[in-house]
C-alpha cells in the first residue's frame, strides 16, 4: 500500500572500510581484482535498486492516468453539483399523462393511482389507501392528511388543484401556460430569484399561484411584507394578461418618458426594466441595493401602499439627501400619473395604514386581530387563509 505521507526508502550509504579490514578481506579472497569486481557489482546492484525504487515511486502517479479525464479532484475542491433540471412540465415524465380525461381517471385502480401520485410528486404518500380514481377525486384536503399522510398544507392544496383540474375536464386554461419551469423564469423577472429553490421544491405552477394563501407563503419561508406584495401584484398582472409571460418588458425604452404619464407601460416593466429606468434618471449608484428586492412595474402601479418613499427606502437613499429623494419622487409621480399617486396618498393617510418598507414583516393573525391592521412598528397581521391574489381586490396589503 502507498501513502503520500511516507517517504520512499532509499538504500543506506556504503560503509567506509578501514585499511585493516581491507587487508583482512584480501586474505580471504584470491586476489584484489576479484574483490574489486565484487564491490563494483554490489554497488551497481544497489544503485539500480535505488533508481528502481524511485522510478516505481514516481510511477505510481504517472500510471494512474494519462489524460485529464482520469484526474479525480478531492471532495473539497470538487465542483458544485447542480440539481437536475425539471422535466418539461415541471415534474412528471412526459410519457405519463398527469391530466387524463375524467372518464379514464375514475376507472383507474389502486396501482394506476399509485403511479400517478408518484409521477406528480407524492411518492411518499400512503398510496395503498386509494382504492380507485373515483375514490381519490372524492377526497377532501383533510383526507389527504389523514388517509394519504400528506402533512404539508401547501402540498395538500397542490394535490387538490390537480384533481380539480381533472374534474373540470376542460381542454386548456390560462394558468396552464405556467408550469414550474416557467414560474422559475417568472421569479427571476420580478426580482425574486432567491425563492426559486422553495418554489421548485414544492412544484409551484400557475394554478397553484392563483390559490396561494398568506399561510402558504409563510410555509415557504416568506415573511417580508414587501415580498408578499411583490408576489401578489405580479400574480395580478399575470392574470390580467392570461399568463402570457412574454408581456413582461425586459428592457427599458427612454422614448416612453416623452409620453408621461405611462402607467399602462410601467405595469409591464420587469425588475431589470425598472432598474434601467432608475439608471436613466441618474440614480445608478443606488440601484445595486435593489438586488433580490422584488421590485417590478406592477408593484409600483397596483399596490396603493407602495409610494415614492417606499422606493427611496428600497434604494437606501439617506433621508438627509433631500434633493435626491425629491428628484426620485418627481420622476415616480411623472411615470405613474396624478390619479394613481393621489390614490396612494389617500390610502396611506388612513389610520393604521403605512407605506410599504423593507422592514415590514407579515404575521399570521390569531383570534382578535383584524385583517391587515398594523399592530406594531414592523408587523402587519393578516388572516392565514386570505388569498395572496384574490380575484377581486379591495385595496392594498394594509387595507381590510
């Protein structure tokens, strides 16, 4: 066996013989030529052994591989392994239909239902409890926990969405355009790439986006009120354009500024587009502070509690820089228009309502707290089952 930390064993140096020893040696051999030949052969043999030992020591490295493909990096220096890409439809294999016709689904037996549950990401469920497809369709969300062992409320909701989709038996819906892979791209475009892992792990798609509740976002680890509002208004925009993701503008055109106010164009701005707009207004030194902030055009237009002050705090512009803040407020009001800005001022002037700031946190209300009322300087309490993006909006995140 070989260890990199063991030095090779070289032959010991030849001992120096005294004159008496040489004389004694001459007496024991026929002549000096024989002795010289014997010593020369011995030295040659030892020299060859030393070179052979060194050659074999170095050969252990060279014989391990003659190409770069044979070099195996140590675990500490090994490159990071990325998770495998999701299949084309966000999880299931393309050869298996995850939305079969209801006429077929109701007749599936236990084995077929078990395979379907595994394909859609419920392989750990107690699939033996499902007798047939008809039995699975008749289950309630509470049954998914008691009978199938699905503990996550978000995953129970996802399963219910899929079964409802089969039961409706319609060909296509707008939310079908957003599979899990498209949701990952959407998160990048609205400025929330840090949520990709949790959304991918829970296989969030377009249909699940529509039914997300405040409690679901908390389960996903999202506590920032600003991130809640960002997701809510981004979903609202998706719904308004029938989930056509390409309607989000990726690049800013300075020509638009000559036609202000332009709220219809601003609501289509992606995160990158908003950043380019701010740079065009000589605020580029503050734009790095918007990384992972969730700022996009729909948040600016739709959210009544998102004001110019909210944007200034996201950019981390010091309150002492009054001229820069005034310039930002002027440009913000210019692109949105007086009607939208007036509605924002009216909203935040109400009691217990404040403008959105990066420091606000969402808390789930427990009996006695009213929806959306601010109970402390940094907390907003909301009802757990309230939809993140209801079909009919009554106001902003702070409003009842």
